[in-house]
């Protein structure tokens, strides 16, 4: 659990076991998971789904309870593999939304950079320095053109 793990591994596992126990207890199935299976499933989730935080998992399990993930199919048993399958389905549903959010943030950041550059160019000090740089460039260009003309003139005289 990425957010909680940084502060306390044992607390993280205990909270995850509570969330899993709540999930397992919600369903009226003949073959329930025992405490050892719940703890083992918590360990698998910590290892395989380290990028998810407890809020993600809780939301995933709410979606499972509502029948939006897993299609409500229990077949009279619930186990760690089924729970991991639900989490996989949740991750598949979550991925496009995360990409959309990341793309939006990237676009916003790019717009901030463009806005900053536009503001910087209109700032009096920057604008003055830019004008001086352009003038210097124009003088160098004129000097180079004059050099080229002199060079071509002297070359023709030698021929």
C-alpha cells in the first residue's frame, strides 16, 4: 500500500486484513475464507498491487459489492485468486482515467510554460534585452554581407 506503507507496514497489513474481512463477510457464500487465507491474500495484494493505496482497494471492493466489478458471480465461494481478479479488473477500468488525468495535467503544464514565456517576452527588461540582441544580430548580419561583397569584389578583380 504505497501511501500507508511508508509510515508503518504492520498497520498497513492490519488495515488491509480488516478491509478484506469486511469484503469476505459481505457475501453470503458457502465457502468463506479463513483468517490464514485472508492474511495470505493481504500479503499477495501488498506485493502485487503495491501501486494501489488503501482507498483504491476500498473503492474497488465497494464496486465489487455493488456488482460493477466481477459481475456479481460468486459460485458459492470466495478466495484470494477471485479477489486478485477483481483488483485486476479495477486496474483495467482505472488505467484510461489515469491516462486522461495525466494528459490533462501535461496539457495544463505546457500551457503554463507557454503563458510564462509570453509574459517573459513582454516584460520590459526581457523585451529590452531581446531588442538589443536583435540589433546586435542585424549588425553582425550587415557586417557579414559587407564582408561577402568585399570578398566577391576582390575575387573578381584578381580574375
